[in-house]
């Protein structure tokens, strides 16, 4: 507006945001359109047949680029005292995780044949073995082991625990502010940080009409005019 004298309407939706964060899957579609179209057709047929959701999910996972066979390296595990999550999205990281846990994954061995019919049962056994081994140590011990070899892992926490998380606090991801009605509240801080022009939360969200006088004065209204508008219930 400062440059052209014209403003514009900015429109956004939760749906467009959800589509944006699925970007990785959108890219896969461009490289596997035929398979994707076949999946959509199959899912439609399964829905028409009235089959349960699990049947649709099983079919979708066959297509999914997020290979279910490797989900033992991208999941949660119960330890001796806590639950942790590991997130290995490459074979290099998966191999590191397997070595750190102390298991042998046949898929990382020389001569591995993906068509070998025994692989499926071997992976199922491997999954159970990993669960049993991880149960023998505490969450802190496993996180220390994984951190030492560069395996991405962390404790599983509920949303209510986030505001007390050490990393969240250290990075100013939550801030304490005073609300005019609610008192002291804790809320999310800026989602990005800039080295030269750091962002900061200026205040809590205002109460209804809290800044009416300030805004009207800045717009050139006198105190008398503001009082008159309020008396006629035109403003708050």
C-alpha cells in the first residue's frame, strides 16, 4: 500500500496450512502419479464396499513412501522408566540405531535380498527383540547412548508438559506475560528468531475494548469525541 496506494485482501485457511505441511507427500505424487491414482481408486472401491477403516489403512500403507518395514526406527519405545521416541529417516541413521541397541538387521547385511520371503518374519522378530532390549535400560541411559552416536531421539511428553521442558524454556519458546483480566499467563513466544532484529512478545492479547481510547486518540479523535462514541455504544 505504501508503494502503490492499493491494499489487498489476505486470505488463509486451516485447510491450506494442513496441505502445506504435507509438502513431502505432494512431491512424491509427482513421481508416482500412476500408483497414487490406483490407490485412490482402490480406496474408493473399499469405501463403497463398506469395509472397515483398518482395511483402507492397510491398503494405504502398502503405497506409503514412509516404508512401514522401517517404522521400527521411527516410533516410540518403553524403557525401564519412561517412553522415548527415535526418528531415523535414512538407512545411515537406522544402521546407527541398530548398532547402538545391539541388534542385527538383515537389511543392512551384504547379500540382502528384499524378495526373500523370510524377511518379513525376521523383521517382526527384530521388532520384538528391540522392544525387549530397550526395556532393560532407563530413558536417560538410552538417550545418552543415542546422542553419543548421533541417533535422533528424545523423551515422549504430553502437551501439558511442554511449557516446563528445559529446551522450550532455554530457547524462549514460551514466555510469561500479564493479562489485564487473567493475570499472569504463559503463552507461546515468537515462532521464529532473527539474529539482528530479535522478536519478542510485547503483551498478552487485549481484553475487549482495552485499547479503544489509545487507538482513537492516534486516529485524531479528541477525548470528548471518544467519550461521546462510547456513550452511544458505538465503540467500547
